[in-house]
C-alpha cells in the first residue's frame, strides 16, 4: 500500500512538474519587448498619385483564415495561399495609399509561418509600421483536438504606406482583469498603434486599434483611452482613427457610441439609419470596423465596404478616400511617446 501511494505521488508530482514547465515555456515570448514596435523601409517598385485625393483601408485580415478564424478547423496551406492571392489581387485593383491591418501574422504556425505583412508590402508599400501584440511559443488553443493548437504565434497590427512613416508608438490598452491568470498569460495584447506619416507636405497621424472582443466593460475602458489618444492630436494634425472596435451601435450599451459623440469627428461610410456591415464576411450582420477622422483637417470624399475580398477573413475591409482641408498647424517635434496620456 505504501509503495502504491509513493508511486501515485510521484506520478502526480511529475504531472504537475510537466504541466507547470509547459505553461512557463508555452506562455513565454519569442522576442524581446523592445522588438514589438518597429518601422521598416523597403525598396519595392511603387507609384504614388499626383492628385490631391488619398485613400486608406482598414482590414482585420484574420490571419487569412476566412470563416474558420479561431476555430478548430485545420486548413491546408493551399487554403491560406488562395486567400492571400485573393487579397493581393484586390489590393492591386484598389491601389490604396495606406493599409491598416489587425490580426496579421508575421511568423505563426497557424498560417504556415508566412509573413503576410511582407507579402502584401511587395505591392509597393515601402514603409511599414509593425506592432506585435501576440508573441508566444505555443498557444494551446483551441483546446481539442491538440493537433489544432495554434502553436507558435507572432502576430499583430501593421500599417503599410506608400508615404514615409517617420515615427511609431505602441500603446498597450487595459487588459480584462476578470481573466484567470493562466488564460491571461496566453491572451493577446490590445493595442493602439500610433504612427506619423509624411504625406507630401502634410503630417498625418494614424491610430490603428483592435479593441477587446469579449468583455464589454474592458472595451469601454479601452475606448475611453483611445479617445484620449485621439484628442491629443486632432487639433494639431490631420488625424485618422481606425480599426476593429468590436462594437456595433445595436449592441446594448454599445461602446462605439462614445466615439460617435466626440465633437467634430467624422465617421466614414456610416449612417445610423443605414450602414453597411463588415462582420461576419459570409453574411455581414454587424459593423465592427470603422474609420474616424477629424473634420478640421480631413474631408471625406468617398468610400465603402469592400465585398470583393469575400471570405479571405471573417471581416470585410473598409475603404475611405479623402482630401486634406488645409495646412498643418504648428510644427510637431515632440515624440509621440513623450506626450502625456
């Protein structure tokens, strides 16, 4: 009996040791946090327009997993290759000046380690702001079957521009404090990615966000912080705030209403009584993706939801064409990170 008890105790201790060791290893990052915010400049062939109308797209690309995003469906590499080719073909047609992405993979097992950012940048987007928000050695999700685990993850938010990105800051937004510690250790960082872009003779501030999807109270706090960031720049520079806000006005206590009520803020392709939906791409029923802008400096020209991207992601992209209204205000020499938020 004593031998059996000793044997069982050793098995239990071994199981605890292995589980704890896996937890520490899997939840650890691949990169130093100093690598999480970077600007890259390439030399791909490019063309920029000579007119005064510019265009920008926001797209939760869902790591090109289509309607299988965050499910246990195990797709072949050909599935991701076909979605990537669809996206490349559409971006060639649209020829936007700036692209802002959420949920884009840089080197993840779930998407066969293809750097989706760099593949799209080859279309002529020589200036890239990369903000990593998910960096783990192994994501044990979905839980079953084990073969469907995401595994190694390196993913984030990217801004691809035909015009020079001169500065970038990565702001982590408040986390959901109700998450258990073991869940939170693997959870994505919610970000506000802030870049400064020299567009001809203008300085454009662009804020790219991906807000909390599952906890309304956390999303509310994040939205308030994002508004605070937006307010720091709106009176000095043409400022665009875009991304996946994970909120539709029809939701109970919809957090997106806080942004809709910001004074002198524009909202591209949106009318409360009749607005195109962006999610879920197979049959859109919700509007989760938005492009806001300050009316003082930016005039909305045209735009729309880009249905031709089909189901490359579970979201559809949103396009805005715009003009600058006037010259910038006073010069901006302060680093974005130096401004008190």
